[in-house]
């Protein structure tokens, strides 16, 4: 498909390898850079106070004149959530399918993006011609419609990025993958396949959506009271199952959650969700219907639907609270980091009197392919080279093993590190150095202003608390005018530790007196002496190391 002879082909994972989320991959063909996805990652437990994590795009900023565009595979946050932050730094066109563009606009608006975004709508039949390469697309089967794989065609063959995918034999027309188109691309020659590794450790096939739909219908039919269903706002396939089951069981549906309210109008208008109008009711009207005629749908991003259920269980939700006889359908998959959260929520729901349907694959299923589906993709594409992406290292390793089972040799498989430049030259992989590819932490409106030192301080504060020492000095008379006063927060309970704090204050008093008795003294040295002495003393007494913050004031 590509007409010119390419001299250089490089592949770089800026994010999305060795981690879940933050997907961003670069395909460099000669001097042109094609960016695939711009996703966010939700913070890990040790990232205290951080809202989201995005990729470090320093390399793109330095080379923005070479960037031909950003190509989005689908509308999930781990693939689109960083786009507004990227477009704040570089002005490039964004190529995406219709629904992906609309979902991205909603996300960017929620991130207070007010700049210009040059969206170019594409579909699976679109072919884009660039100076060094041609870009085409094919539909994939995922939990959100309009998901596509992206193919960068070079003179050496196609670089195929699958995006997120699975192969569900019972998929609805909206979600059917274009296997015929995949075969045609393979016949033209695939140089390298970059493939989704999320479920690479799971043998067999991912449970079909048809099974979920059937079990959902049975659950709704057998429920005696209200049904409260929880799922992710971006999991449109699951939301469709819930509406279908509600219609079959003659129930009304009330929507809870800002994320769903924003998305709902879009997907209805674009006909990506098929709902009978008469079954939707405002949340304010649920008291007008018998319990056995109601479904309350709560959605959100990663933790939001579970947060909402906890409020309902505690009887603190503004609109809906759990009551005896409610049935809660957990259509939220357990993903890394939220297993304990889900377990606690289920316990709370039981205590509140609900029947909880959770913990089985029959009410939700993964939107990623398991090992047999990954093999199917590899065998269809028959690539010369293979790079597993989108997953933690153990997932990438498992996917590499799957590729070996399909006949690819070790020298044809490469597991990349973030920022590593992988060049395909002379029919083999070559390491080509590294580019910046760390984490940029978003905290409130701050972008990248929270680094490792700030996180270390937050961790210390959360662990052992803080001790503030205030002393007022008269420099001229060389004496202490007031203090030392010690303020403890998160370290010890003051009323029960008066003796300890008095002794600490005496130590500070002695240090200050000794220092100011000298001919010359330095505030910085006094503060450091106070820290060192208190650190040692407090650790001996409590085995804790609070953050010590000395404050010295001067009066004349």
C-alpha cells in the first residue's frame, strides 16, 4: 500500500507496558511520528492524593514538528484520558471514529480543556495518505462500539496495533470484528504486530457476552424487589444488557451518576445504545413505582459505581439507599487495586439487607481476549515480528509465550520497556536507545508539580505524622522570647503524651540556647540540629519518625 521506500522504522512505548493504563505508542517511519492513543492511569496506592497519572510527553514536545497525528483506538479513559494534557503542549490533528471523538470531547470537557482540538473523523474504511506511510483501520470487538485497530503501512509491511480486542462469536453487529479485512492486511504482509496483553495469563476463551445477557435476564426475572445494577459508564455493552433485561422483565430504569448522564444522550443520539424510551424514568419518580418494577443503574469510572453503592449501603446517598429485599447486580469486573474495595462493599450491602449477585463471571466478562483469542489474532496476522503491549510485565511475558506457541521464535519477539526505542532493521530487532517516558502526576489543577520528593513527604506524613516546633528568638539580646512550642498532628495524642512533648521541648530549648550563645549563629544550622536531636529522641521513645518542621521567628 505504501509507495515509497522507507529507510527507518522505529517503535516506542511511551506508556502502557509494564503497567495497566497510560497507553501511548509511537510508530516512527523515517522522519514522521504516528502517535497511537493518549491514555491515563489511575493512581497506585502509594501515590497519595494524586488524581490521575499521564505519560511524560517530553519527546513529543521536542519533536512536535514531526508528529503527523494522534490516532485513537477507542473511547476508554486508559486510551483517551491524557489527550487534553497532550494537546495543551502540542497542536496536532486527532484521528478517531465518531463515538470515540464524542467520548473524548466529554472527557476533555470534564478536565476543563478550553483549547482547540482538531478532530478528524475516520471509520474502518478510511485510508489516510502521508508522506512516508499510509494509515488504515479495521473494526475490533471490545466493550465499547467504534473500536478499531490501527495499521501503519510501510514499504517493509504493516505495523498493526490491535487496540483492545477479543473475539466473541456471538457479538452484536455493533461489536463485530472485521476478520475479512484482517486477512487482507495479512496477505499484504504484516511487519510487526503490537497486541493487547491484558488477559494473556488467562487460558481458553473470554466468556461470551451472550452468556452475560442470558444470566442478566434470569437475575432480573427472579429478583423480588428493586434491582440496583452497577457497571462502568464506558462499558456500553454491559449497559445495553441491563436495559435489555429491564425491558424483558417489564421494569423501569432510573439513571444515577454524572458520567452516565453525560454519555447517555450521546450514545442514544448516535444510535450506539438501543433503549425503549418508555422504560426510562427520572430518579425523582422512583417512589411512584412498585419496587419489583424498578432498576436503578449506577455507573462511573474506575471506583465511582462502587463508591455510590457504599453510600447507598450506609444510607447516606442523596437519592437511593439500600433497603431490605433489594438485589444488587455487580457488573463491575475486579481489576487490580479494587478487589478489596469490592469485597468490603459486598459485605456492607449484605449488612444493609440486600441480595448481592457478584463474584461470578456470569454478570460481567472481560472486554479483552484470553489466550486462544490472542493466538487467533497472531495466526491471522502472521507477523514477522511481535511486540506485546498494554499490560503489566507478567502479562507481556505471558503474551510472548503465547506468540512462541504460535511458532514465532525468540528473535522475532520483543518485550519493550517504557521509553525504549525498538528499531526494525536488516530483518531483525535493534535497540536504539531510550527517550523520556516516566509518569506525570496530576493533582487537582497541578500538572507534573508533584514529584517523588512530594510523594515521599506525603507517605511520611501518612505514616508517622508531623511535629511542628515553633521558637521565637531575640537576636539582639541573644535569648528565647517565646517557646519552644510543639504542635503534633498524626504523631501522638497530645493529652496522653504531655511528658514526651515536654521533654522534646526541653531538648529544643537546650539546642537553641547553646547555639545563640555563640558569637555568630545560623538559622539553618539551628533547624538541622533540632531535627537531628528530635529524630533520634522520638525514635528511641516511640519507634516512629514523624516529619519535623522547625519554625524560627525573630523579634526585635
